[in-house]
């Protein structure tokens, strides 16, 4: 009886060893294992821009960070920039006083239009210059002609594109953007291009009609709230420095490019 049991055990061991050998040395047979691959899908990256089917009367139907981008003012309607009531409505002299310019500054007037601010800035920068940036060449031609007529030599026009101001890197002390940022078709790319053009510690000054005030007679998408401006500027790495609310109808907000050299030296 004992011998019979030993023989059965011996046979079982032999069968087990043969089975293991077959599994190990036969490439056509695979051993089923638990699937440890995660079945969770990688979250899709939220697109920078979302195009709506329908657009607002004053917008292009393109959404960036929760707001619809506004239509830009075309050259044929540029006389609106030079309207006689603008000085009372916006107080440009106060805007310039807030800039605290130095005579040798290089200032980029982004979305210069017909040069409303460019020609106010130039006399204050005798050792510096104004880079008048616009994406419409007709605007720049007008500025070039007027500067030549007035014998102003420290104004340079720069033809930008919707995704870039086309400015050289690390050359600009201050970028002034008045009533224009909300019209950028590619705000993220354009601001990133402006940041690249700034010297370390350089500043971006935004002047925008107050979106919080329903009674300001400007189309809705051509106004912005402080919260929205701050959110968009900080998303590209700019640091908020100050906000002034002394203009008649506009926010005056200052953001700064981080000065990496100062940080590393400290």
C-alpha cells in the first residue's frame, strides 16, 4: 500500500516536471499573467483656444481663458484712435506720467495704430527710442511719414504678426499696450513674444477699459476686468506689480518679467 502511494507521488512529480519543461522551452506557449497595464486614459490637454460656432457682434468667436477675443479695429476705421474726445475720456498724459520713463528707455508701443501714444512718448526718450508695433502695415506707413515730416528720429516702426511682435530679444525696457490686448487673436503667443523682447526685469503695462463697469460706453468684449487681466498675465509667467485706478475709465496695470540674473546672483 505504501509502495503504491510512493509510486503515485513519483508519477505526479514527473508529470509536473515535464509540464514545467514544456512551458519553459516551447516558445509557442505563453503563460497567462495578470495585466498590470493601467486602463486609465491620460487626461487630454485642454486646448489653448476654443472656437465657437457662433460669435458675438464684437468678437471673433474664439475663446481664451474664458473670454471671447474681440475684433480688432481695421485701418479704415483708425480715425477713431485720433478722436478729439479721447484725451478727456482716457487722460493719456496721466498714463505717460505713471510710466516713470527714463530718457534712455526703449519702449515698445504694442498695437500703436496711428501712433497716438508713440508721438507722445518719443520726446521723453532723447537717448532712447519708441518701437511702434502693429500688424497693419498701413498704420506704420502713416507713422513713418509723420515722423519724417516732424523730423523725429527715435521712432522705429515694426511690423508684427498675430502671433509675434517681431521684436529682438532682451532689448525692451517697457512694453505699453493700450486698448489692444483684448484684440490679440493669439494672446498667449503674442505676450510670450513680448516677454522675450523685454530685458530682465522689464515691464508690461496694460491699459484696458474697465470690464467691471457696465456703464462705460464701450462694447463688452473691448473691456476687461482686473481679475481676467491678472489671470492671463500670470499664466505666462509675468508678475503683477501694481494697479492704478485713477484714469477716467480704464485700468492701469503693471506686470514684470522675472529678473533671473538678479535671483541667481543673490
